[in-house]
C-alpha cells in the first residue's frame, strides 16, 4: 500500500503545520541557531512497529537524515531503539511530536491487528481480519497501512474501491436484488460487489443476485451460522465470500471465526487501538556549524 511521495509529503507537512502554527517559540527562545543533534526514537513498550517509511519521509522533508534500526512489521521489546535521526536541532524539535504521533498510532494499530491475526491462526482458522472506514479524518491511509503491516486487510480505503451496497442504498432502491442488478449493469468488471445484509434471507437474496461478497451486519455467531447453513443448503456458499461486521471485538472474534466466515471486519482496530508509547531522545549535541 503506497501513494506517490509528493502526495505523502503534502499530507505530512499539513500535520506539522497544524502543530507548529506560527512557529516553535520554545525552540526559538532556547536553542541557538545552527546546532545539530542526533537522536533515537525509542519504543517504550513491546509491540509491532509500523510507520517507519512515513517517518523517514517526514524527517527528510525537513532536511533531517534517518536510519531505521528495525524492520517494518517487526515485533520489538520495550526500550528498543527503532529509528536514528540526525540533523538541524530546530527542525528535529519542530517535527518531534508529529513524528512520534504517527509512529505511535500506526504501531498501536499494527500491534492490535497482529494480536487478532495470531489469535485466529493459533485457533486453526484462516479468517481474514479487516479494517473498516472508521478512521480519524485525514488518517485513513496511515491507519489502513498499519493494519496491513499487522497482517490484516485494509478493506475499502475510500468509496471508489468497490461497490458496497448498504442498508440505506437498499432502502432507496427497494430491494437487495434490484440494488445488485443495478450495480452489476453500471460497475466496471474490475469492481467487486458487496452487500450488507441484516437477515439470513437477505443474505440468500444477495447470493442469488450474484453478489461477490455478503456482509452480515450485527449478526450473533448463531445467526451467522444459520445464514451460512442456508447458503450451503441452496448450494450458494462456494460462490460468495462471507464477511461479518458489527459487534466483533478481540473478546469474541474466535466465536465468529468458528462459524466458517471468510472475513471479520472490526472498527475497533482503528478506533480503539492503544498507541504504542514512544519517545525521541537526543543522544548527541554537535558544535555549531561554521
């Protein structure tokens, strides 16, 4: 998952501009001009590291140099140095919080995702863990990439990724079948068609209309099993992917995986993931440049 560097730099600069405002007055008042420093970003707790590429682009955009000390997606223990940064002191202090916020949030999401994936795999299931579009505005790319670093699937990043017919679309159009038929006529062959359903009969209607994916929304595990059994009896299960969404958490995800679904999507991955605690520690102050 990537975007052109120029677009990434533009996004990151906006984050810094929001933080800096009209200028870093503390650094202006206390740090002499032309001082150069070296520093390390330290993960203060164990977790999965994500966002190293983006942190590097951010630092370089402000004239700093960086060296990753671990690999993207690696699991680290507490007090691990993950990134070495050096260059102009004022520039480093100006981007410090933005750099840490980005790394901390992305690593927290990756850590949460990895934990879910490992839990499902350890139980012997192959269910995909997917994110949702419940992200902080402006952070969708970073949140979804962090999910992928953790071993999950980004699902839709935006409305242009695929056709996802939800309850409001059906309410406007009139029926699941008609909504799928309309989408099939207008959508490119390259776009999958997914339908959100709230009952087993709606799931059957979506599968009979040749939807590619059926999303069972706010089903209990028992209701999901009944819906899947209905698809099997109608010999439609093999031709459709089944996704479960709504009310799924780390505490009950195995109950949903156990019913034989292909995908579970969890808003909590991006909404509730705890940021990984990190700090930037200056390790060396160099003499003024002549």
